[in-house]
């Protein structure tokens, strides 16, 4: 029996490490699009949209590739939109059918996308549209199935969730590697064929190191999955989570519930008390969180989608400088996996500490979250200010702030959903959040068209507008802070009322 326990712990760690590598190398590589665009332009994708103009007072011919840039921007806009919007369906699939079905769908989409890129060419430039969409949606599905791994390590749950999201961000450097290999003579097609073959690893991990349904939280004793040794306990994950969340379902509280202590052996009969999905969706916590994510995500998407044309303008068309800054941007993305756990440590800093009388674990988690939300908001404001200043050398600082903020943004967002709402609704709430934020992210394309058209390529006024809009994201951490203060006062008032009614309870409360 002890051997099985050792094997189970080893499996937990293998799942953790392999999941991080999976997110780091594959899940979010579509966000390294700026590096891929550089290669696609060299391969003359959409080059037929470029026109040559000869000035009337000069014999010099200039090439106008605005339409080509618009096609590349549109491809990223659609892929990033579907990456988030389809998360609503993906979250439902994950909650309804479990890990294995969701991962097999993710692997199928990812493999289809990489194969479409491998078979694309300048003559079939439009193939990058479905290819990028499949890669983006498959990647976010891999991340969704991996975030539950944090449930295996309760004391570091938020840290692991943010670590995985940081690895997701850092995987954008995969397109930088493709760019470097391309410059060394390796064809674009060979790179994507190699990525397609890696799907074999994803399939093996699905069957060997991931559960069929979901990893419950809190984790039952002797919980195991994958290839088991001896007789393994079996669990109905849905019943466990519904029963656990029953104590978090009273009408008061941040999301329409009052989280109380989690019982070790909840009764199935309490499951009817779980607050409905839509009561959480219509809560202020969810609505402010949606606004918080949507504004910052739009800022990041517009920056990434227009980076190549932005750098070309600031470098005055110098291809060498554009390549240098593109590489610098892609290299900073690798730091996402290093930066993201800082946010997790902020969220988990109360673990192991003595909590105040009457304070639940969820109360303590919420108390930690408002600092994380505030720091993320501040980072985005600073990033947006730097991005608005049209100085080429300053973009190095912009790149650093962008990757720091992005690594905090998505990890913190997923961790907040897992903290503030019941686990049985995590997939659906996470999916709906990403889907609604995706609708707002569609604004990036008309904004790009505005810059290229009426603003004659100068994004300054759009950048300033988005910077002012970013100030609204501070509402969310302020609301969480006020809620936590009210909860603390309520606990103190209840404690004093109990002591007044029965002074003998005073010692017991201390």
C-alpha cells in the first residue's frame, strides 16, 4: 500500500512537470504571431496585395503593403477571437465530458492546424486563417485541461495555475524558434511537420498522466488516476464537487453565495443548495472581472496584432531593425513562465497561516486576490503608457512590461474564477468569461483599420484612448477590497454578538 502511495505522489509530480512542458512548448504559440508574420512575409504570403507607387517628382518606386498587413492582422484577430469565444463551448465540454474527451479534441484541432500550416504556401495564403484558428483553439483547450493539476497540490494551487498560464504565454516563443530556424535554412513546412508529430506525446500523456473525468478539489485521500497500481478508489467527481460547493451557495456573498467551512464528508443531500450557474454569471464579481479582463486583453491583442507594422513604422522600414526588435519581443515572452508564479505566490501567501476567527479558506483567498488584481491593473497601465510613446528604443521596456502584465493577467484571471466561484461551474464560467471578452477583443480590427486609414499609420491617438480606458480596470480590485472589508466586519460583529450572549465562548473563539 505504501508503494502505491509513493507511486501516486510520483504520478502527481510527473503530471505537474509534463503539463508545464506541454503548456510551455505548444499551448499558446499563436501569440508569437509577430515572429511568424516576419517569416510569412519572406515567403511572400499575400504579396499580391502589395502595390508599387512611383512618386511624380521622383524616379524612386515605393511598395505599399497596407492591404497585406491588414490580412495578417485579420488572421490574428479571428484566431484570437475564436481562441476565447469558443472557450464557452470548451468549458461546457470539459465540465460535461471530462478531461480525456476534451484533450482528444484539443489534440485533433492542434494537429489539424499545424498540418494546414505545413501544407500552406504563398499560392495558398488563405490557409493560414483556419490553421491559426485550429492552433489557437487547440492550445487553449490544452491549457484548460492542465489548470486542474493545481488541485493535486492544495497548498500551492494558485501558484500552479498561474505557472501554467505563464508557460502558456511563454510558448509564444515557439514561433521565434521557427523564425531562427528559417533564417538558418530550415523550411517553414518542416518546422510545422515536426510540431504535428509532437501530438503523439500529447496523446500518450492523455492516457497515462491525466484523469478520465476531472481532478476533484479538495482532493480525496488515496485519489489516483491513469495507470493504477493495485485496487484504486473510484470517485464520482461531480457529486464530490457539488456537495463541497453546497456550503458555498447561500444568497449573500460576492457571487450570490456565502462560503462556509468545507466539510470532510459532505452529504449528497445538500447538493440541491448549490447556487445556479446564472446566479454567478449575474453577480458583480463576475461582471467586474469581465470588464477587467476585456479591457486589458484588448490592449494586449491590439499591440501583438500590430507589432510588425508598428515596428516597421518606428524603424522607418529598416528590415534589420524590425527583425532585431521582433526577436527581442519574442525572447521576452520566454520570461512569462518565470513571472507568472509571482502572482501565484501573492494569491497563496495566506496558506499555512492562522486565519482570523470565522474566516474560511475562500475568504482568505479573496483577501489575497485584491492585491493581485491591483498589481495586474497597475502593470497594464504602465505598459499602455510606454506603448503609446513613439520611441523605438523605449519598446524594450514596453516588451518587458507587456510580458509581465500578460503573465499576471491570465493566470490571475483563472485563479480568481477558481477562488470566487464553485469548482463545478469552473469550466463554464471560465469559458463564458473568455467568450464574452473575445467579443470585445474584435474591436482590435476596426481600430487597426482606423490607424491604417484615417490616422495614416500613426497609432498615437488610439494608444492614448486605450490608456485612458485602462483606468477603468481599477474598479475590480477596489470592489473586491471593499467586499473583503465588509466580510471582516461582519465576522467581527458576529463574534462580539456571540461573546455578549455567552461570555464563556470568548476563550473558545481565541
